[in-house]
DNA sequence: GTATGGCGTTCGGAATACGTGAACAGATCG
DNA sequence: CGATCTGTTCACGTATTCCGAACGCCATAC
C-alpha cells in the first residue's frame, strides 16, 4: 500500500473499502463483507448502517448494493469544468464519423476516467455493455491510447510518480510492462502527435488517441477512437485517417476555448 | 437529525460531511471547511488527505474539489438494474415527441434521483445547465410530478415514513406542505393514473408524470415530461395528450419486461 | 416437532485511533 | 519587514471505534 500522507483516517478507509467491496461483488451480505475484509460482523454492521443512512448503499432484504447517492457527486465532478461538456458532445460526432467507438477521457490522480463514450453505426451495440471505455470506468494510463497520449505530455517526473503509484499491470500479452519501453513509446507519440493502442488493453481491440491541452499547455484530457483489430490496421490508411480526424477535432476544440 | 439505527460511525459521517460541503461550495479550502463544520484544522487536514488519496476529492493548489472517483460507483448504481438502461433510452423519444423536457426518475431512500434527462427541440438549451431534473440530481418526492406519481403507488405507511424523514419543504408558493392535502392529491393521482406538478417545484414550470411498476406491482421509477407553464396548460388538451403519451410509454415498457 | 446452522442484531468492555490545540513553515499582503 | 493568511506537524487525552460473545430470528434438516 502506498503511503498516503501524514495520518490517514482509518475509519473512513474501512467505510470506503466496504463500499468498494459491495461494488466489486455486485451486491453482498453483511457476513460476506465481514469475511472478505476480515472485520467483526458488528463493525461491518455499524458501517453499513451509516452508509445506508447516507444513501451510499442500499439494502435489499439482506443484500447491500451501491446507492444512487453517488450520482449527485459524480455529476458534479463531471460538470466541474465547462470544457468537459463541450468535449463530451464531440465524442458523438467522432463515433458517427468513424463508425467506431469514441470516448473522452480525463486524467485524475494518475488514473484515466471515461467521461463520455459513444458507439458508431458499425459497432455492435452489445459491446457498450461491457466496454471498459464506457462512461464512468476508470483504468490505468499505460495500456490505452488516450492514456498514453496524455502521459506523453506530462513531465517525466510526473509520469514516474504515476507509474510508481499504479504500476504497469498487464491485461494482454501486448501490454507494455517495462518502464523504459514505455518512455520510448512516449517519445514516439510526442513526435507523431497521436498515440496508438495495439491490443494492449484488450485482445483484438485497437485504438488511436490524441490529447487535448489547455492554453497553458496543461493536459486537459484526450479523445480516442477504437474498434476491432480487423477494422483498424495498425499502420494502415484508416489509422492515419482517424488520427487526422482526432487531431482536427482537438484543434477545433482548442479554438473554441477561452484564453 | 433522524435516528439512523444503533451506532452510527461518526468518523465516516464527518468525512462524508466534508465531501458534501466541498460539493455545495463548489470547491473549498481547508480552513473554510474547518470553519464551516466547526472542526479543528488538523482534523480536516487528515480527512481531506485520505479522501484525496482515495480519489473522492482532488486538490487543486489549495482548493479541494469533488473527485472523479464517484463516477465508477454512480455508473455502477445506474446500471444495476437492466431496466434502467431500457427506460433511460425512452426518455429521449419522449423529449423528441413532446418537444419538452423529459426524464426518468427512481426512488431510493425516500428521495427521487434523476437517472436520465433529455430536452426536446422547443426547449432552450440553456435550461439543461440549471434544470433540477438534470441527470444525477436528487430531490424531494412531494413537489415533482414523477415523485408524486411514485408516492401514489406506495403504501400509506411507507409514504408517511418518507414524509417523516424528509419533510415537505416548500420551494414555491404552490408546493404542497400539508400532509392531508398531499394524501388527497395522491388519491386523485391513483384515480387518474398520472400526476401533475403545477409550479410546485419551480415557478413557471409545469410537468406531468407517470409511474412504472414491475410485474409484482412494485414501483420501479417514473417518467415525466415538463416545460414552461405557458406551454403546458394545466387542464388543457396538451396535458392530456402528454399524459396519454406517458401512459403508452409505460405500457410499452412493461410489455418488454421479463416476468 | 425439535435441532442445527445460517443470517443480522445488540451490548459491555478495552484499546486504539480520532480529535484537539498549540506551535511551525511558507506564502502573500500591506 | 512585520502581520496574517494559508497548510502542516506533533504530543496528548479521551471519545470512539472495534471486538467478541450472547441473542433473536428464520430456514432447512432431521
């Protein structure tokens, strides 16, 4: 576990661990949770009750689920920056134009969060249910195109910080798990202006990503477009076309930004 | 404050109170929060750090904001029931057909949460930024059409429970603040099959709502359509047309449901 | 009909970890 | 350069959390 500053509040941590456990198991009972987190049932009891009272959990007979009280907070965060709304709308046009999946992603705390996700005509609808890019999902930065596009624009120092904290876990055989390989890749991305993901996150899935920077050159987020590997040849013309589309979209978005 | 069971976890409560305060003030500093919640700076310090570490808050120089970590949880809750996705898609068709605002709302813990929101052609886009019906917002059940539609189908006992917990605060001069008046209204709604909201939540805003019930007659959620009062005469033909549209939509949704 | 095991719940007691306040460091302002 | 904001650190005392055992409840088993 990483050192998180002076004196972490343990009680809050266990409460949050409980909520996380409930989400990960898609509904759990008190005893299950007590087992899983190695806590006394009475302790879990008290935590669950307060969390239910606050609306962050819901109790359905004896099973606890994630509550809707998270919504007002997540929507608040999602609309914090007016740019987010603007960018999110463009995701739909990207999906439509390319006929693939498109998303808008933001970095926070060294992890990537999908703020908006859309699918174009040629993609099977079923995918949206399971796609890791679906709005609200959160993943590592090193194995997705938009994540790498953003990393490429951060300082080496910050990148190292992120890698230290979250590591480079592999999800497929193609995932970059070596720090220096990643730094080489970031260099390529900087030169080329866009990033690619060649089955590094999911087998058979490729994507192309481009980062969005603010007036002060700070990274704001990234767009990416992806689809099944057979449709997106790595160095094929379609890749370059999509990359161009992304870069244009980023430019046009930037021109709309206030100073 | 309501009694929330045996032994509430105080520490978790203050952590959550901090997050709430951050959201309500749209970004706050440590000292501000310490003042507001009447806590020692050092206490707030520890809480904020753990919350940042967990991703539920973000620190921007010295101001704290709501973090994106809420997203994975809220989306989980939003997709918990597959019905939610089906219902949410219909909101768009409702908005289009009526040219007004449409939403899908769910009850949890005695409060109403907007899961999906859409605006039709004739509504000014600007509204969506401030509308209380925007996705993720949460409000009382007694002063909105869909809330009342749902209340009408709950047992009197449950309704009373909800009223006791959340009260009947007034937001306009038309808000129902009296318990027996509300029960009379619920009776009317049951007879008529749909609920109306005549400037009870926002001045100049009217809406019509219809509840969705599951195979076991349990209330699942509600649709509503609303707009400026001048466009929706209370007992005019448009109201009845929209009500019919809502009821049809509810029926068609129900026919899609598994046993 | 009774026994057993599962669940959530309650409660008293003990140790921990939370909250406080005072003192420190850095920044910004007059 | 002093005054006054920040946020940070630390030692201390006590309130709070956590535990464990006992309880009630509802199944299912026998």
